[in-house]
């Protein structure tokens, strides 16, 4: 099946839309969203509840956004409000309105997948997630204009198809390491390879790069133009250089670089506005000794 919303493959970029003028219906006696958010640390933000997204649940609360999206809560979490820059663990299931399956985290053999909020990797999801708390279990109605629009996915999704996305925001996915504010998640490792990138080494890698204003503005794999970088050479932003230290062949890394470790208040051409963070997905092709022939 084509994984149209995959966090690993390329994601269709849709036009962002406003969420102002929200209408909300709720029973104030059971509105747990007004509770003070929990701290964003350790297991405090993890929801250990096992939820089968394909089961039927009673709706506790509902919110309609001005862009036509509708969020229905099956369970309110008591974690912090999701914000831009969060790497969350998300269990999701996407169907058409008639129940036809499109994609789910289960398809990837995972109970939950990492999703970086705020980089328009899937704009409609960003709009919904900003209304949620860690631990929330919801169903989101996405009008076709905010999904694939007039485009179809042959054999999977007709043109002008509204989407139904069921989500369980399991919690924050904490980085494997943090270097001067740059956060690194090791999505996949291959222990077969032991050579680490560092002094006197050269690294080859593919990556896609996103800023909040320009999702996926560069994709080296699509261009068939991998990066080839020797330790200490210019050409990479400081945060990325630090993230690559100790990387090994076949590592798959997700990297969030804060603006002060990227292009700062200068920005970069039309792709990165002043003081914007960057998000990288990196696949390491090779790490080898640095020689004059490299």
C-alpha cells in the first residue's frame, strides 16, 4: 500500500490554513482540558494505556476548527499541551469516510511512530495536534481540501476524499542525545558497523531538510546528490555538524536544530526565515577514513 502519510517516506505538502475562530462544544463538568499540564519530563508524559484505534469509543468532547476540521475526543489526556518543536510518539489510523483503510502506524509494524510537530510535514495534522494534550485519544475529520485535494492515489484514495484520522498521542519521544540545544533521535541503527564519524573521518549521507515555513525544501536522495563531508570542513550548520559526531553507517537519524545552531537571524535564501529551526531526516551511507583522495 502506498504510505501517503508515512513519517519515513516523502510526505505530500499541503497548503497551511488558519485555525482561528474555533467553535467548541463540551460538557464543562467533565472538561479535563482545563487541568494544569504535567511537566515534560521522563515517564510522566507517557500514556501506557493500550488503545485499539479500530474499536468503537464514546465521544466525550468535540471541537470544530474554522478550516472545517473536526476533532472528537474519546479520552482526554492529562499531559502537557502539544506544541511546535515537540517530537511526539503517535499511534494513528487513517481511513476514508466509508471506513476504507488508507494507512496506520500498525502498517509499519510499530505501536507508535515519531512525529515532529510544527514543520508542516502534514499541515492538517499540525493544526489538530496543537489542540491536543499528551495522552489524548481522538478522531480528526480532515476535509479533502486539507488532505490530498483533487489528487488521487490510484487504488487507495479517490480524488476529493475526506480523511478520518484516529490518533493516540502516546507522549513525547525523548532524544537520544542533546548537544548545545540540537536534539538527535536515532530512529534506526545497524550494529554491524562500528566506525564512528569524528576526527580524520569522512561521512556520506542523504537527508531531507525542512523549516517551518518550507517543509522538505531540500531532498538529496530525490536529487541523487548525497552530502560528502569531512570532519571540520565548512558547509554544514553548526548543529548538524555536532549531531553527526559518532554517527555510523546505516544510521537513520532525526535531528532538530534550533535557530541559533542553524542560520540564526540571517535565515537562508527563501527557504529558512530568520530565527527558524530546522528539521533533518538523515540516512548515513558510509563513514570512512579521510584521505587526500577523498
